[in-house]
């Protein structure tokens, strides 16, 4: 499966009843771990695009009106099974795809996704899910116009996370995997597993990897240049 759109707008079989005719907008995806700078870059991209005259819309994980609150509540107890958690996220994604992403693209918006199926797939796979089953689960996904992965070293990620919060997140540290009882050690191991899976997916899906260890300004400049090559700039 390639991320370039040819005759098929989806990775596999689309959601039943989804009308994808006349999709005039663009779907831009930013992937990366917590602490990679995704939120800052997306905020800057949205402001830049709007200044250029583009209408923008933002989507991301756990933003579905269908299951987002239930998923957030279920995660608080740290007792979700890997499969249940994965299916929660898949439902969240499917709802946003049908009710937010496709309608916005049909209206001509530039949709900026704060992570997409790649993070969800990587999380499931490193937790032992069958790779083909995971790919089938997300075969409903619309192929993005561009995908950028902000890769930041685990050492940088943990420093950035501690600057924002006094403790690490249970799930983002992979504590449910059982790699280590020490959260710091578990975080480092888990992030290395996720990054290894992203390297595998980058070979298969062909998305672009961006060095996220650099300054915010340097990353923003590179992203703007790459996004500008994807979208149709307004005529003067």
C-alpha cells in the first residue's frame, strides 16, 4: 500500500455509505510521539495556511463525539486490554473519518491531522497485535495527501515530557507492556519500539521523516515548504 493517491482513495475497503465524490481539500498528517512538537507545529501550520486564505480543520486522537469521553475515562484505570483499547481508538478514528474528515475535504478544507492511523497501528503492533489484522482494521482509512513524521530521540522526548509534566504518562511509557517496572526505563524501551515500527512503516507507506530534534523554527520552515508543494497556493 502506498500513500500516493492513484485510482483508489482508500487503503482498502472504505466505510459503507461514505460519499467521497468531489473531495476538493487536502489531508495533511503530522505523526510523532508526545513531546515531539506536533501540537506547536500544527498550530503554526494552521495559522500560516489561514493567512494564505485556506480554510483549515483539525482532527486527532480521542476527538470523536462518539467515544472520546468513554475512552478517556476507560484509560484512567490503566486496566484496558490491548485489544479493547485498540478497538476504542479504531472506533474513534472511523467516526471522525466519516463525520469530520470527509465532509471537511468535500468542502475544500485543508485538514491537519494530529496523528492518524500510523500511530494507532504502531501502538497495536508493538503490543502484540497481528500486523495483517491491524492493517485490515484501518483499511477504511482515506489515503492522506502527505504524511510527515517528527522523529525525536527518546532522550529528547523524555526531557521535553518532564518539562511539561512532573510524571510520565502510563500508556505513553508502555507500562502496560511489562517491559520494565521502572517508568523511566519503560518509556525509553517503549519509544524505541515505536520508532522501530515507524521505520518499518516508512518503508511500506513512504511518508516523510523530519528531524524533530531541531529548533521549532527550523522544523516549521521545512514543513511549510513541503506542505506548499502539496497544496494549491492561492493566486495573487
